[in-house]
C-alpha cells in the first residue's frame, strides 16, 4: 500500500505535535517541508523525515505529495 505523502508548511509547535503523531502511522509520511527560515525546515526533516525546500512552490509541487 502506498503511503499518503504530506507537505508541512511551517515548522511551529502545531507542526511538531502533528508530526509526532503522523510518524506513528504506517499510512502517512512527511515528504516535503517548508518554513520561512530554511534551517528550521532542515531541523524538522532531520527529526521527522521528508525533504526541506527553500521554495514554498517547490514543496507543494513535490511529486510524492497527494492532494
């Protein structure tokens, strides 16, 4: 079964809380992460997976995201 690919826009406290629960699921995966401050996106990716993007448009256009 294919996992549902999610893009995280922003890496604040709500994103961290949500990501902690999502990584427990076998049905979902974080595939794209964007934040105004790029190093915060990189930090988020190291903890939860996915790919950090410098551009919001690129994050939303990641082919693994499902809309």
